[in-house]
C-alpha cells in the first residue's frame, strides 16, 4: 500500500528536511532533547517511502551502534560505524 500517493520522493525529502530543521532548532534541555529525538523519528517514519531502509543510531555501553531496518526483507541489522552502514546500503543496489 502506498502511504504517500500524492507526493514525489523529492517533495517528501524536502518536507522531511524542513521538519528536521524545525525540530533541531529546539533548546537543548535534556527533556527537550528526548522530545526532539522522538519528533525526528516520527518525521522520518511518516515521510519515508515504504521501501526505503530506515537508519538510526543508538548507544550501548558507551559505543555508538548504527541500526538499519530494511522493509523489503523485514530485517533489522546493526553496524559499528557509519561507513559499514553506507557500504551495506550501496550493496543493496548491486546485489
């Protein structure tokens, strides 16, 4: 099911960027940071095309972990660096 039948991918990316900029301008108090992160995740979820992978970063034991959810395969993977994520994303188009 196409969730965004009236918007082109370019328009969705432009809207996502504008919304992310609005969320990023909030003061950096701890509770506002949590709210800003939740807002960013919501914006990404609502504006992402259904087949686009979703990428986010978290921290475990002081180390950054990158997560990718691929809606095509319905699998989630973790990576240790942004470079590994980029390589995985590139490999999706060539495999």
